[in-house]
C-alpha cells in the first residue's frame, strides 16, 4: 500500500510539473494557444479553460471573458471536457493578435 501511495504522489508531482512548464511556455509565447486547443497536452486535460486563457501572452480577463462568451463556453470547464467542435469554436473566436 505504501509503495502504491508513493507512486501516485510522484505521478501527481510529475503532472503538476508538466502543467507548470506548459503554462510557463504559454506565458512566454513559446507555445501557441491555438496548438494547445487543437491538440491539448495530457497535463492540461484536467485544467479549467480560464487559467489557460489567462496564461496566454496577450490575453487578460476581459479578452478571456469575451472569447468564452462569443464561443458560448463556460470558462471553468476542464479542457478535457470540451468536444473537438467546442475547442475549434474557441479557436475561431480568438483575436488575430493571439497566436
């Protein structure tokens, strides 16, 4: 039991580290939000859309809210719960300045 618990704790740490790196790359503009929405990395599947939008270079609260409203999606839905069609609708609503 203790060994399995240690393994699950380590797995959770790895996922958090991967999320942190992925969010950092979004903030720095090294990763495109469009890429993330087209083919979400596994570490983002359990993350709400809102922090992903806010981590994107050039997106503030107002822009994030407008994107969600125009795409007709709830911002506090986990990325993994969106259908492909919903993710592409979000991409369509991104301003041109957001890569």
